[in-house]
C-alpha cells in the first residue's frame, strides 16, 4: 500500500496520548537495561544513575520486566503481582521508582501480556492453568493454538508457552486491573507493550484507555523487505512501515511504536548507502516519515544488540545513528550500553546531541527538508533551526548564520 493509505498524516496529528498531554513531543527515552542486566543487582545500579539521567534530559526510562518470571530476563512471566525479580526485590524497585519520581524521570514498565507460564497441568497435559497464584485463570485464558481451550490467537504465536486469549472478557478485566495497579499503586507511569504482534492492537487500545499511562509504545517488530538471492535490503520499505502504521491506527493512535523501519534502513545506509535515507516522496523512509509523533526511533535494544545480537547496528557507525535520530522528528531512544558502557567519549557525544535537540526545541513533529543523499553523504535541515550531515562526504550549510554546534567521526551538526 502506498502513502495515500496512511491515515496518520499531519492532518491527524495530535499532541496527546491517553494519559493526557505529554511534553508536546519533546520526549527523549532511555532503555535502562540490556540482556545481561539481571546478573548485576539492577534496581540498585539504576538508582545511582537516576540523577544523571534527569540532568541529561531523559523524560522516561524503560525498565526491564519487573515481575516474577521463569526466565531471569523477565520475558516468561507467571505471577504478575510478584515484584520480586532477578533485577532486585520489590523494596529495591520501590526505592528506584521513588527516586525517579523525585527526579521527574518517568518509569516505563515492560508489559509482557502475550503469554504466561502456567503453574498446573490442565487440558491436554499442558501447563495452561494458573492455580495457586493471583489471576488464577483456567485453560480458557489460553489460546487454542497454544494448547488451551480459548479462541484462536488474534496475532502471531509466541511458541513454546501458553499464549493469552485476549478475546476473553475476564482476561481483559484482570489485565486492566493489573495495569491500573502498576500505575496507581506501584508508580509506573509509562508502558512498553512486548511482542505486540501477538494480539490484536484493539486490545492495546482498550488497555491504554482504561489504565491511562502517560506514554505508551508497542514493539511491533516485523521483518523488513529483503531481495533474493543475496537478501540485500530493498530500497522501498513502504509495505514494512505501512504494517506498523496500520497497527498504530488500530490502537486509535493512543500508542506509539518502535520505528523498526528506520532502524533497518539506517543501519544499512551508514555502510555507504546513505541514498537510502530519502524515500521517493522526499521524506524520511521510516515510520518517522509518515507519522512522526508516533515513531519511537532507536539504534539498538536488548534484542537487536547486547549479547543477543539478533540485528545489530554496525558498532563503528553508532554515533552517525545517534546524530540522525537525535536531530530528526520522532521520539528518540538511547540504549543503556552506548550511554554507560562504551566510554566517556560516546556518552558525552550523545549528551551533546541531546542538549542541541532540547536547546533548539526539536520535537517529534519537527519539519524536515532533506538536502543531499549520496552514497557517502546525507544532509538535512530541521525546523530551519538545525542542520546536520552524516557520512564521509564533505559538506557544510551555506550561509554565515550557521554555526557548528558539534561534530565527531562522520557527523556534524550546526544551528543558527
């Protein structure tokens, strides 16, 4: 489908999510963990970093799943009301959330509700009952395609564990009650919906409407379009971003989405194919180009990078990636590893780009004009206030009003 099928155009843009008006798109998010964080007393570690996160200008920090889980990383939940996890105790989590609240950095909960590990064998001998713990569901809470007695899944199957049947009214009522508890009693303000392909987006819409997070984002991770026989990334990723747009649309626009299209294109573009960064209409080629206020941009996360490395961004081009997302529309996200584990130089360069974004008031709906796209050069002007370039190509803006604000390996940013 082409651009005309996108309903999230500028005429539809709104500033508010369900929980009320946020900072008019002036969000900068922080992914506050990686795949190994559960080994390191994580809530206590993060508590020491809250003041720095606030000073640097982060508005929200996405925490790993804070609930009892069969896997230490938190993505195989069982008892949703137990907040003792491999990341730390309930009390340590409360102390962290209190510190974040004091420093005005919102806490984003990782909401894993596509699947849930059972406690008891039920129908067919599978662990598809939840006896003896809060939310004691029976087999009717589990989809028929994952060993339960519920209806078929409304999305993709997450294999190997019971998938939750969100069509059941009792299931949705219990999930909403739990989300409200996280918001009102525990202190989480934002939500990140894990494996959002696994259940229909209309359920995300209902959960957001009822629990009222200030900000929410879904992980709709779809495969980009690759061309056989060598499976080189296609230039045109319109069908890929359209699927994310459709998901956004079906949440009623109440939830943002991670811009996997932009990541997929950007990490190929920086290898010497920067012409990829302008679509045939002259716009950015990801979700950012079609519905920027719902595009959560990122370079890396706990799945794509870290020790999993499922879809890594080329390490020697990371700062070009941040120069792109931190000067462009959308809602940029910084990954823990880059910010705290890659040394002071990378940390300070990212902070400098964040400062420019904030000082020049670049936000999720900022206007962009792409100036140059060549194999080794990309340049753009944003809101007529910031000019930037990435790549080896030599370039600077014309006009004496432009002053160099920061530069590094294969990137530079100017402002007036």
